[in-house]
C-alpha cells in the first residue's frame, strides 16, 4: 500500500493520466525479501503492465528501485521511473546539505543505493544509512499511534545523530510524520515522493508523453482486495474494490 503515497502525488500533478496500480499485498513487506525474490516479483509485475500497454511504469517502492532496477530496466517496451534513481539528483542539490541520514527498509539499506546515487551528484555529502525494519508493519497494520510503535520509531531516531536532513526512504514512512515530529522538527524530514512526482511530470512533458484526457484508473492486488480497500483509506480513497490478479 505504501506506493499509494506516490500515486496520490502523481495524480495531483497529472490528473489527466490514465493509471494502473498494482499492489503486491501477497508478498509484502518487500524489505525482508531476497534480491532474487524481488527481481522475480518485479519482472512479473512489469510483464503484466506490458500486457496492459503501459507507456511508462513508476517504481514507487524504494526497495525494488534499489534491488531490481539495474537488472530489469532494459527488458520492456515502456519507460521506467525508479524512485531512488529519480530523486537523488534533486536531494544532492539541496543548499547547504552536508550530512544526510537515510532511513529505509533493510533491503534498501543493504544495497547502499541512496549513498551510491547521492555520491554521483555530490560526493561531498556524508550519507548515513539506518534500517527501520518495523516501520512498514506499523503503517500497514494501522498501529501508528500505539505506545509500542512510538517507542520503535524513537529507537531508530536515537541513532540518526545530527543530520541536516533525513530521507524517509520508504513510501510508508511519511505516514509516521505525526510520530516522527514528536522527536525532531518537521523540516528535517524529506519525503522523496514529492520530488519524484515532479520529476515524472517534467520528463513526460519533455518526451511528449503526456495524456490529454482522463478516462480511468484501475487497481489490482495480489491478495485480499477487501483488506486493501479498507486499509488504503489512510493513503487514497478507492472508488471500488481492486481486482485480484495473482502473478
């Protein structure tokens, strides 16, 4: 469901685009999967989108962007927008940024994708990477304000040091801002999906790929469509039940 954070921002900037959304509810959380599993899941989803004649695919998941993009990027007949690779050039240009902390899933952190990408654009930025293995489940299970969840958020933040900015490098994490700002000021945190949506809009325009008339949006999930529709209300209001498509 975390990808709905990106979907919502893309829809605001590109309301005329027809959108397909695939939520791999069967295999979540991705942050605990092996690279081989993630590549298999992503490949099947991309092939599904190819069958639907997608013109472009947004990799809204930081973990899949970190692990699978370089392996799969040239296999399909559509343009792919990976969140990490798309936003790091923008983050690296933030004025006065010297110390950056990235909080993400274990798989994203182990890949060092953010530090590698940031260094391409500004090698002077010191990047510290911290895994928050429990945060996805806190959001997915609607436990954001429970005492245990607040404690788990605090435990991670105690390790960040004193960075200039903190990247919430998983699409679920921005939904923890009400808790995060109990411990640090809101302007410390970066939600990459804000930059990501803007970059996608600019690139589609540059390549003359913008749609001029909205006709539909469709949602697909790999398990439990009823649960997805109920839980998604935190992220985006679905007008009807998603279609079950197991790949």
